[in-house]
C-alpha cells in the first residue's frame, strides 16, 4: 500500500507544483512591487473578458454534441457538484450572507479544478480512456456550474423592488456577459458543424491557454496585496465540503445509485475530489466582492488535496 501511495503522490505533486509556482510568482511580484496594487484586478479582467471566453468557446466549438450524450455520468457529476453548491448557498443564506456572496461560497465548495489539474491527473491515473468523462466534467464545471453561479450573483446584485425590472436588468447583464455568451456561441458552432481552423484556431488556442496561468498569477497578486486572511471557520467549512463531502456524495451516486461503468465512476469521484479552481476568484474580483475567503479556500484546498486526492486514488486503484 505504501508503494502504491508514493507512486500516486509523486505524479500528483508534479501536477500541483506548477499551480503553487504560478501563485507564488504573482505573490512575489506584488510583495516586491514589481506589479502594482491594481495588477490583480486588471489581470483578472483580461482573463474574464478575453482569455477565458476564448477557452470556453474553443472547448464547446470543438466538442461534438454526441460526446456529451452521457446522461448517467452527467447526472452523477452534476448532482454531486450541484448538491454541494445548493446546500452551501442555503447554509450561507441562513447565516445572513447575501445571495451574491452565498453563491460565491457555493462555488468555492463545489468548483473542482478539472481543467488545470483534473485532465492530466486522470490521464496519469486511469489512462487515455478517462479523458472523455474528464472533458465532460470540465465542461459542466466551467460552463454549467459557472453559469448558474453567475445568474445567482446577478440576481443578488439587483436591488430593484419591481420583479419585472429586476429580471430585465439580470437578462441584460447575462446576455452581455462574455463568460456565458462565449460557450453558448461555441455550442452553436459545434451543432452547426462549423470548424474553427487556421489563424482563428491559433488565436483561440493562444488566448485560451493564458486563462489558467493568468488567473493563478492574479490570485498570487491578491494574496500578496491582502495581509489579512479569510475567515478561518468559513474557509474550513468550504474546504471540507470540497475535499470530503463532494467526493463522498459523488462516490455514492456513481457506485450505488447510477452504477456507472467502473472507469467512469472512478473518474467522476477523482474529479469531484479535486481542490477548488480559480473560477470563484475570477468572479469575486470581477464583481468586486470580498475575495479573502475565496482565495484562502483555493490555496488551502490545493495544499490539503495533496493528501486527500492521494488517499482517494489509493482507495480506488
């Protein structure tokens, strides 16, 4: 067992170390004043308005519709992430958190780092066959779960008392939001059978590749700017929800409710056990919400996941 754990721990460490390196690069640049106090917000705006929309469009445009025709896996991963998201939002609302911030906390507790860590980890642990469920999980995370959180945040930020006026403002905000428009446009391109090639494809690949590293550097810049940490109790709750509750719920759904094929079930559990990705931080900065808890959750869930994900892998293999 010890040899198995060590053989799994080493690849995981190699995957996660670049995450810490990018965060530290931003942290060091802020602490040494190489980048100014507005760098985190401006770099995050670049991610939200350019890099991430390009990545989301490219993912959806190059994913055939039939690839997504996996209702059982979608149900397992969706219910696992959605259940933790909804439960966290309800708990935070009961604790007098407003809807926008409660939605961000829900995202902190349910948004796995499926792209940056999940894809290479699944490839290492389960081989090429696991990439199909990993891609579906990534799309559900960065498109569906992200979109639900954005809708709730937009609803929470509107203060109009008239219901129709509030819905109108929310609708206008949503249709002009690049994080929603881009994947929808890509989905339409895929359905129409359009192929992105040549210079357009190169443009999307170059711009989309900047999304994750820039978001991690922006997170490091934020951590370097803020001396105070997030609320320890809230951060602990969110980290436990992400690293313990979500994979347990997904495991129960995958193996005992929907009885997925073994490879797909294992992939679903591992992906749900991943640490919190940078998506919640992007939204916290973009909507000018307090990001201390979010940044702490991302950082600590990533550190602790070195142990929890390794244990999870050892239990499944």
